[in-house]
């Protein structure tokens, strides 16, 4: 995926829309994000997602159960909203994962949560602080003492 996306962006930067004449499509970035924010934040949060393209998104309220997920600490509220956005949007220049990085920054402004099956652009330090890194280290030592996983 990386080489193909890089070449596509580079050709489009060099030749622009004339690239379509020889079979190049405008470069796109894949977005598959599953994000959690407090219910009262949903209107502002969703509005900010618009700067990353006309993405379809799906919303589902989630009841928070305290202490149930030690490595995925949730806010102390009754419900959060799971906002999933997905699709392909025009690339934002030559920067890799431009829109995904923007969505991650936007989520951090809301102190939201992110499911990690998609592209993640947070720093290791941010992940350690936000997602109970010390608890992860403890569980890793207990459940994988040989470091196999």
C-alpha cells in the first residue's frame, strides 16, 4: 500500500490532472476509524470530522461499565458515542496519513478513545499515558513472561 500510494501522490504532484490521461487516479487516503467521545461532544466532534472529507459515518451509543476494560479506560459517564468513519478521501499532500493524523489530533482534543484496528498515529508516550501503559506492562509480564507475543 505505501509504495503505490507514494507513487500515485508523486505522479499527481508532478503532472496533475494530466495523469488521468495515462491512467492515474487522484491519490486517496484510506480512513477506517472507530472513535469514542462523550455524548455531549458528538455535535462538535462530528462537525470537525468534515475537514477530512465527506466520510460516511456510523454512530452507536455505548453503555460504559466501570473497570471492565483495564487497558481501555473509559470516561466516568453512563454512555459514550462510538463514531465510526470510513472511506477514501483525496490525499492531503505528500504527508503520509495526513487525514488519519488530523482525525487522531481532533480526537485527542476531545480526550476521546480509539479502537486500534485502524491506522494509529499517536506517539508511544501518548499511548502509554492514555491507555494504561503501566497496567499493560504488568499484564504482559504476568501473561507473557517469555516475551513470545
